[in-house]
């Protein structure tokens, strides 16, 4: 699960659950204060008055008079059918026998302070006869048909509490999930679009522009930025193509003029004219490379996209490079094998691998080897690594190596030649095949370029 999504979802849900629980607790307390406390206070005052009258009758007239008085209160038309008179041992002297909870409360009262008290809707008050014998005046309001339900459990909410809480938490979870998804989906789309931009795809756009909130504004700003980058990249490619084409005409005239000069010089200026010819050829190569990278990046160059054994292509490049490097005492070796096919344009991909291998040969010392390793990972991706034994590249320049006219070491490049176009062509070619190319300095010395290409699944 996305980390931001999880944080938003959990935070919202915990907050909602806390609000539900706090609201339920506050509601229970309010119900208790509104229903239990005032009612019990009124009940306590009323029953205390009856208990005082009963104590006076018992003290002045005796137990039989008290029974008669309670019978009159309890008799036909009376509203005090909840009154009881119990002996100190819990025996019923008037009214129905005491229930188990009343007997238990009475037992606790006998061992405690003998004062009037209401316990769960039952009023207890001790009465003393002339000889000091103790009786208990009991009023069980739970037996009253009108007031009984309020005393049975005044703080308990009606209905199954656990089910209500579970439903409330489930509904809050669904709401929080929807809200978190609503907030994080456009962010994840922006993240994916940013990754596309960083990989060179300036045509990508996000579709959250219809939103009217800040995320919608961010999406619209992102699309404007992508449009500007696409225009800048398009202008750069067009400039390279235009300049390259425009340079070809004066270059052709320069070659014609060079031929005429050779005839007229009659061998007197061969060294100078050869130098001019060499520089003209270098300029022709540069223009050709610029046109090649422009065609690849713009998509003008059509890909053949034929099934191709990657081993065969790598072996062909390695054999050619090894033959050319023999005079300098350098070798090119291939390690590892793979039986997978890739869908590729043979000429274009071969040019990419050749540029990487030739770049490694240029910078590896004499009497050393350039090693090519070929393997396939668990994700069905063909991996080609090219290692040299050269001095490597400054870490802060590695990211720039695959851009045109960027060299790892300007001074060294002047000695070895080259325009800094080869790795840029390799990068464009590999990306056209749906792959990636990267570089890094090796921990044991030297430099490594890694090419990753999707294999053709059977």
C-alpha cells in the first residue's frame, strides 16, 4: 500500500473512531445526568419523608400500627405497591419477599453505615422500635410500572451497543478509505508522470486538471511545465537538424574546393591539404552523428523490430571491436550467455552497443581488456554490462554522460578524439527499444556501462 495513502487513511480512521467513542461516552454521561441524578434525588427525598413517618409511627404506636399504615398506602387505589418492611435478618414483615439483589444490598447495609441510601433504584432506611430492634423500610421503584424502566438501568443505551459501534466504525472506515483514495490518486499520477518526464518522455500529461482544488491546480501547472519542456526539446531537436542540414551544403563545397586545390597545388601542399581533408571528414562524421541522434529521438527512424538473438549481436560487436583493438594491445571478451530473444532493429541496436564498447576501448589502458557480460534477470530483462579498466569518471558528471557533447574528461577527450555523441546515440537507441542505459564507477577501479533490454516472451 502506498505510504501516503496509508498515513492519511489510518489518521482519518483513528480520528473518526475517537470521535465516535468520545461522542458515545459523552452522550451516556449526559443521559445519566439528565435521567438518573434528578430522578433519584426526587425519589430519595420522597421516600425519606415516608421513612420518617414510618419511624415515628413505629416508635409511638408499635409494629402493628406501622403495618396498618403501610397497608393503607399499599391498599386499593394506592400508588405505593413498591413498599416493603423487612426484619433485620431480611425476612418480609410487610410486602412480598425480598428479591436476591435486595437481600444482598441489605446484607451490605447491615455491616456498613446505617443511613438512608438508594442502591440501583431501591431505597433502604433503618427503623428502630421502642426496644431498639432494627427494621428496614424498603421502597423498590423498579416495581413501579411507570418509573421502573428508568431505574432498572438508566445509563444503558437502548439496543445492542456493540453492533452500533461496529457499524459506525465500518462506515467511518469506508468514508476514510474513499477520502484517502480521493486525495492520493492524483498524487500518485503526478509521481508516475514525473518519472516519465525524467526518462525523457515530455508528451506525458496528468488527467487531474478537472478538479477544482489545489491538486487540480498542481496538475494544470504540471501539464504547462510538460508542454514547455516538450516545446524546448522539440526546438532543440529542430535546431540540431536544421544546423546539420545547413552545414552539409558548405561542407560539400569545401570538399569540392579541396579537390581543386589538390590539383592546382601539384603535391606542394599535400600535408596542409590532408589536414584540411581530415578536419572536413571529422565535420562530416559529426553532422552524420547529429542527424542520427535527431532521427532516433524524434522517432523519424523506423524500427524493424525483428526477433533477434541478443547473444549473436553481442558476439558480432565484440569480434569486430577485438579485431580493431589488437594493434593497441587491447582485447574484448564476452562472459555469460542467455537464450532469450529481443525484438529490436538490428542495425540501430548494434550501433548502440558498438558505441559503448568503442568508448570503453578508447579509455581502457593498453594491454588490458574490455569485458562484456551478458545475463538475464528474474524479470525477463536482458542485461549487458561493459567494463573497462580506465580511470573512471567524476561522480558528478556520470549523469551527464548520455547527453550530446558531454565528455567525462575534456582533456582526455582532446587526446583521444571524439565529440561526446556516442553515448548519447546509445542512450537514444536503447530507449527507443524500451530499455535503459546507466553508468557507474566500479569499486575495484574502472568504469561500467549497463544496458537493460526487455526480452521477447514466448
